[in-house]
């Protein structure tokens, strides 16, 4: 039996942490709590949570600064992060998403909304523990160890978004997807990014898998992109 997902709650207000922890534990999750960025970072290193719920406004190091720091460190760059904040304007949402957070919930929020958002981000960010290695066209992707290699065993270095994109493509072959569909299925419907962002990550993915494999990611004029071993 797999263990319950472990969620780190980072907020300087103890009442908010307790409210969130109670809701998460009733929903079957394990919880960790931190009141500041320094404690949160130590818990991430020692306990390796599956996700972090992070308050934007905290004394000392802010939530947004902590998110940037985690995204810059190889060991923590893939940790799913949901930002909790009273900042509701679009500029702040964009700032948070550019810092690498996966979703954004504006206070006050209901426990029901929080659980729904949390489940959606976990589905996008964490592989199913029963999911096996995928091999297509000389590319081998292991969703559990989060590794990608070619047929010779040489590792291919992909960023977190490129990994998700490749994982989606390899499990959804021979079908053309629009940029909007890819945004919904890979980034998630609550993410505020423009469709041209897809083109940027497609270029990065093609570069990462190399010239010998880039033909697998095919541009479909007037539609979007397709992943196929057929020319």
C-alpha cells in the first residue's frame, strides 16, 4: 500500500496552518508545518514532502522569494507549489507563476476548493507509482525516477516542464493537439500563460532530445503539434 501524500504547509499564522492541516488530514493527506522560509527549507530537505502550500507574505524571506530559491536548486526544482495569498490582481498572479509556482489560490478560500486544486496539481506533477517505463522511437522515459535517456543509455537533460510535455506526448501518440489543448493538459487549466509559451517549450524539448529524435515532435500547420514515429 502506498503512503499518503505529504503536504508541507508554510504560513506564519498558526490558525491558518491548523485549519489547512485539519482539512488535509480529513482528506487523507499527511501534513508538515512551517512558520517561515528557513524552517520550510529545512523540512523540504529532511522530509521531502510531495507538495508545498506556501503563503506569499511572511516576515523575513517571502513566499515568492522561497519559491524562486527552490526552483533554482536542482534537488527542489520539481517540488509542486501552490501559492496562498490575499494578492488577487493579475500582475501578482503573473509574478507568482513566473517564479515557478504551479497554482495560485486567493484568500479566503474554502477547504473544498483547496483540496480540488491540490489534487489537480498532484495529478499533473507527480507520476502514478504504478506507471511503468515508456519507450518510444529510441527515447526511454521513467516517470517514477524522473529520468529520460536514449537507446544507448545516455541521459537526456530536460527541465520540469519539458519532462511533463514529453511524458504527455509519449503517452498520447499520433494525435495532433492545439497549443490551447497542450496548455490545459500539461500546464493545467488554472495556469495563466500565453499559447506562445508552448512554442518556447517545444523548442527546448526538441533541443534536449537532440537532432536524432527531434523529428518525433512534429509541427502540424494550422493546428499545433503531434508526437509520432511516423514521418
